[in-house]
C-alpha cells in the first residue's frame, strides 16, 4: 500500500508545471509564516528541498529577517539519524550527498530540546497527520526522540494529501499540516 501511494504521488508531482509548483510553494510558505506558532518560534528547522518538494526558502529568509535561528538536518547515514545544524545561507556552507540531498557541510548541532518548530517533508500525508516519507525513517526517529518538544509541521502540496495512509507502530504523525490550500491542526 505504501509503495503504491508513493508511486501515485510521485507521478502527480512529476507532471506539475514548475510555475504552478512555485506558486503553490509560495502559498504554503505564506500560510506557515502567518501561523502564531511560527511567529512565536525562535529556532526553526527547515529542510533543504529536493525537486518536487515544497520550496521552503521563503521561510528561511523570513526567519533570518526576524532574527530566528534557522537549522537544517545533517544526516548521519552510519547512525541513521539527523542532527539540526544552524545555517546562515541557502547557497554557501551546504554540500550535496546521497540522492541529491543538500545538507550543512559542518557546524555544531543545535540541541533538539531547543527547537521550537520542525518542518517535515513527505511524499504523502493523510488528514490525521500521518505521513509516508521516502522510506528511511529519519523523521520518525527524530520526532520520536524524547528531547524534542517543539511543534512538527508537515509541509505539502494539496496533491500530496489522501484520506488515509497505512500506519505502523514506529510512525510518528505531525502536529500540524500546511498545504497550499489549508492548515490542519491535529
């Protein structure tokens, strides 16, 4: 079931016009930046999007304008976890890794307990906050860590939303879902 949902959504995203994807990304970011949870946050972990994901660059830019600390995940493939690393640019200090992922080149990790908000990408979300990621479980392990006490915000195009996804015991739902059409709090 997860495999077929991933395939269906990937097909939908692959035919989305880049101009439409940009406009939808801007709509998602505007909704997010207007949320009280974002306004109150001081440390936000974004993700560095791969093609066909919502571009959250405006969130980083606004965050820096508002003197927020902006982090991005650095993947430890050996230990199968992510570390939030503060970034100061969307162009410099980043490297490309496996599967074209971009991440901070280096830096001191920010304590998970300090994060006010974490933006969570996925291929598919349902209307209960459950998600299907890309299959490696990095965000599930990250959000399940006892020291993380911030708000998790799923970020998606409306085309990525379905009524229900299969859920396993290790899956961790997000607290809020933001799309180009709506904000849903769980």
